[in-house]
């Protein structure tokens, strides 16, 4: 097993882990990904949010690396919100069909 989640945030955690985890990510990006998943689970599930710790179990299981709540909070402070991340990426990468641009471009500007 590569990752595991438990509790009231399990559904959203499993969803994000399934969609975003890629085997071979370096440990620093794994910590960022896990922190992002923790934050999103906290925001969307009741009973989540008393702080998070992480344990990295290295191949072979002979070495563990612990990141405690304060370290996880420090990582979280540097991660943009899901909305910010999506919209900033979409602004330069989404290829909208012409009919969508022509018919709906002004609706957002008029608000």
C-alpha cells in the first residue's frame, strides 16, 4: 500500500490521493501533496482539523521520518488554495471552444 487515510476525511483524502499521487514523487513534494490533502479534508469534512502529523516510511521500512503539526502548518502556509491553483492554471492552459468564448466571455466581465 502506498498511502492510507482513515476517519471522516477518508473519502476526500482517497479521492485526491488517487488523482494526484504519482509514484516516485520526491519526499518534499510528497509532504506538500499530503499537506494539501489534509487541508482539503479539514475544510470539507466534519470532525477533521485538530492538526496533522506525517510519517514517511522509507523503502524497506527501516527508516521513519516524522513531520509534526507545526511543520505541517508551515508547509500549508505556502500552498495556494485549491481555487487559486486551479484558476491561475486554467487562465493560461484551458483551450476553450470559440463558441464558449464568443457567447460567454462578457458574462464574467459584467459582474
